C-alpha cells in the first residue's frame, strides 16, 4: 500500500491555467464522445487532435526550457509536500494556501531571463509565497545584487528562508514581513528604488500595488514591472457573470494598465498570464 505522503507526491496539481483547464475540458469531452455511437468519426477526430495539441504544449515547453537549479527543485518539491490545508486549519497560516501558487519552472526561468536581460541590480518581489520566483530572480542577480521580498504570512516566510539557506544565492534575498502595501509605503519613505518589480500577491490589491510602485517612484528609470496571473484561469476574458472576485479584480487591473498613458505593456500567455510593463 502507498503511504499518505507518497500518494500525495503522486497526485497531479489541479489545473489553474487557461491551458490546463482547457485540456481538462477536452479530456472530458473526448471521454464522453467515445461513449457516443451516433457522433461522427470526424467530430471525434477533431476533438482528439485538439486534445493532443493542448495536452502536449506545457510538457514540450518545459522540455525546451533550461532546467531549474537544485535549490529551485527543492522549493518546488517541499511546497508540493506541505499540507497547506492543515496549516490553515490549525492556524499555522492565516491564509488559504496551495502548491499551485508556486510560479513554477517555465515562469521562474522567464523571470530569471528578464533579470539577465535588464541587468537589474535591485528587484522587488511583491508576494513571495515559498520563494520560488524570488530565488529564480536572485540567481540572475550579480553578487552585490539585492532582492526585497514581501510576504504577509510568517510561517511561509520562515519556510522560504530555510530553503534560501540551501542556495548560494539566498543571501541576496531580504524578506520583509507584513502586508505588501505597508511594505511598499515603508520602502517609498526610505526612497528605495528597484530595476525590476514582480507582482504576485493579493489580486484585489493589484491596482494599488501598480499605482503605488509608479506614484512613489519605487520603479527606477528604465525599470520594468512583471505581473503574474493576468489571465487568471481565463476568467478576465470570460463574461463578467462567470468571474470570481479575483477574476474581476484581474480584469479591472488589466483595464487600468491598458488605459494608463505612463506605461506600455504586453500580456504573455505564459502559465496563468504574465504581463510585462515598461514605464515610459
């Protein structure tokens, strides 16, 4: 018999990206069609072909992307093994957390590449969780580089910091515990500035993070903002009545950014949506 821990490690995370959800629907449709004798073979063939295209994309993209470091693999593994529901139930954490909140291999490597491309010296990570994205970006920083990571949950912050110690790049990361907006105001008061800002925290506060970063000069001249989850399970482009509260918040954020004359941006369909913003 497989023990509980090993069984948990074998379970696949639930689909949380537009592509993952699309693939799940196509799999269900293909199974239903297989049971129908009255449906034409052409329709079944089209659905199967769509399923092959959808289900194979993530795996292929990962195979063509540079492998993550051992330290990043360790963060991903330990995050997947943690019983987040139990941690919330017993009061260890004050939020509903889940392994799917992790940025993951491809997005982590994309963020790391952005740090290399922009030659950033200082990075601000708004919403650290277990530290995957923070460490991925820190790996691309020069030895004297600094990454300030905002995290509201003390248990998660400690979880991440213990993992950072296993990496030669962990000493570049400075964790600020507290609400993201309070930390941003604190950094602005200290007249800090950053070459790259990554936003991946409370979706309902995305607009405030974005505006605070620009209005408080936290973004250095020529700097960039990267924003995660800007496609949020496809909800922003679904009808409004089909959106969750977070889905509506992201739809509003995307509208605010698109209408702001101070910036230009591109939304990339990487994982759950990644928007790159440049301050004009």
